[in-house]
C-alpha cells in the first residue's frame, strides 16, 4: 500500500538514526533477536489488558524491526543468513503479538465494542485473529516462495508495515475487532493478489522462453539450408530427348 518512495525515505531516516549505534559494535543479528524479545514483551502487555500501551509498543516494535536492516546497510554487514533470520523472526514476532491478543480475548468473554452488530463478539474475535494470523503467514510465504523461484513479488495491499500500523491503530482506539476483521479479509486478498502476480509473471516468462526457443530453431534451420549465389545457376537434371525415332521394319532413315 505504501509507495516505494515512502519506504525508501523511511529507510533513509532509520539509517541516519542507526549510524551512531553502529559504532558500538552491535551486529544486525543482535538487533533482530532484540526485536523478537520486544514482540514478546508487547504480547504480554496486550494479554494483561493494557491495549493502549500495547498499541504504542506495536508501533515501536515495527519501527525497531527496520533497525537491523539499517544496521546491515550502515556497516556493510548484510549476509544471506541475516536476511533469512530477519524474515523468519518477523513471522514469529507477528504471531506472538496476535497470540497475546488472543489470550486477552479469551480472558474477557464480554462485549468489548458496543458498535459491533453481531452476537458473541468473543467468538468473532477468535475467528478473526486466527484468519488474520494465517493470512499474514500466507502473504509472507507467497513472497518468499516466488522469490525462491526467481520471481519478484512485492505487490499487494497489506505487506508487513501496513499490517503493523493497522493493528496498532486498532489497539490505540480500542477498535480491535474492526481492525482484525480488516486484517482477516485483506491479508487473504493480498495473498491472492500475489498468487495472480506470480501466475502472470510465470506465464510471461514461459511465453518469452517459447519465443526464444522458436527463434533459435529458426536460426539453426536457416544456417543449415543450402544457399545459392547470385551468379550461380542450378542446371535442371533433364535428360535429352531423342529427335529420331528408332528404325522399325521398313522405316525411312534420314540421310
């Protein structure tokens, strides 16, 4: 949802903030692990019912999640394992925070939002949390699987930054069930968008490979065909037809 320009500006600002910390010898992987611990603390705060404070911590954890990448860029210490660890722990962090919200929901069976039109609000909350959690994992998985196949996949409405901001708004405004409903729906919409994007990209790649193979076959066939020069002529293989008729009995012979 956020444009690439906004994301680049955010990364630039975070990189400026992280440069002084980079001189302390802290590695990007350390920040990644600290981010996971911060998510655990956030989940505990939400589970205890401090939703407003939990919303602030969700925002802070989301910003802190950018620090490890900024540290890697600032210190030129980006590694393949670091990128893998960051993506993996992000999934744990998101699931842990939603689990904290699930624990809070199970401990408070009464209605939390007077504007919610349906009965059994707790049941709807549990359902939305489960669907939002599975949808968030599918959004991340479709991207990771596509990139594993060599296809860039950054499309979709709700990437991780958008999900973090939506969840934080829901906690700050005490409108968690409405935000969870949005997350439940649009995470699966995002996953479907990425599936369609990969389908189009794979079909385009297949068509390009087919055209390239056809052109190679045509070039090979053209190189193997015999050519005739401009001044060359091909003499037809025609045998001469006799102009005289063999003598029959009593025939006339030309002199």
